[in-house]
């Protein structure tokens, strides 16, 4: 049984890694200055990140069209795959999963498609897609993989920060308490957010500098993970690799890290 793995750009896997591993991906559409761009194949990532602090209007996103998903599915058929496993992001963040399911219905009978809702996004979703890839290489079938992922999602924790309040909250995808949000805005602090299965993204605090924010994030990691377990670490550096190296070294002081991946 030849199984095609599909995920979303939101999983933060590097484009080259996905191409090398033959992982297909769905792209959301970014609306920038009234122009639509696919977030991987049509966007210069560094230019986009650098423009966010001054962007007006702020970029918005929309999910792919059903036809986009159908094209990915049909390409898998042409490439000789018997089955597709889609590792999708939480519907709390995007309607991408619904679009993927709709597209699957439109080509029903041509290939078996299993859309798997991770209930997560970003690095958490990427970690699950990576684990699915490992299991596929071990010869596991889709049912075995999804059963494993059901258990794994409770062991994953993702936390991150952004440089300003606008970048984190303006799209409306990150929830916040009104008082905390006002305080963060007034003091120009660095907002901290986590990913969880109940709420998607949620703001959990703030700090005055990047390093102080990271120290708070490390405390959260220590609280949410088990001291006796060994973990893989998936890093998204947002074009600041030097700071990420420091962050990784600090995380390794509080938890056992087996592998570290630097992703986009």
C-alpha cells in the first residue's frame, strides 16, 4: 500500500524538506495590499516577516479553494499512490480541514483519503506530521498511524512569542483577555501565546524583552512536560537563528532533548 502524506503550510515544515520527503501540502492564501499570494510558493518569507510591523492594512488569510485540494489529490493518483493521509490543522484556526474534506468527497471512489484533525497548528501540527512520516517509513498503515497520533497530541506542547501585539492579535486568531491585552499594548511588551487543543492559539502572558519572554516560555515548557521523558524539539526561528540557538541551549537545561529541528 503506497500512502501519500499531506499536511498544511501552517505545520511550518521547510519547503525543501517536504519536497525531499515527497510530502504534499495545502497552502492558505495571504491577502497583502489587496493582492492574493500562496504562503509558500508565491511569498518571500523574509520580506514578509520584515514588513509585518509596518503593514497597513495588516495581511489577512483565507483558506484554500476545494479545487486546490483536488489538484493535490489527483496528483497523488497520477503518482501511483493508493491512499492519502492528510495531517490537518485545527478548525479553531481555519476552515482548511472542511475544504479538504469537501474536496475528498468530490473525488470519492478514485482514492481513499483520510483527513486527520490534529486539533493543533504550527509546530505542534508539524511534529505530528513528522511522526506520521516516521511511521510510514516503518511500514505502518493509516489506522495505526492515526491511533498513535491520538495519543501523541496529548504529549505535545507549543509556545511562542511575537515582537508586538499587532502581529499576534490583529488577525483575530489568537484569543486574549481584554485587560491583559490592554496592558501588553500600553507597555509595548512581547506577547506570549501557546497552542492547545481546546482553544487553538491563546495569549498566556507577555514580557519586556525577547529573552525575558523566552525565560517565561521555558518555565511553561517545564510545567507542561515531564522531567523523565525525552522530547524532540521543533524550532521556528522567524529569521532570528542566533536567539534560537540560545533558546535551545536553555531548554536543554530543563528537559531531555533527543533531536532538534530548525523549521520555518
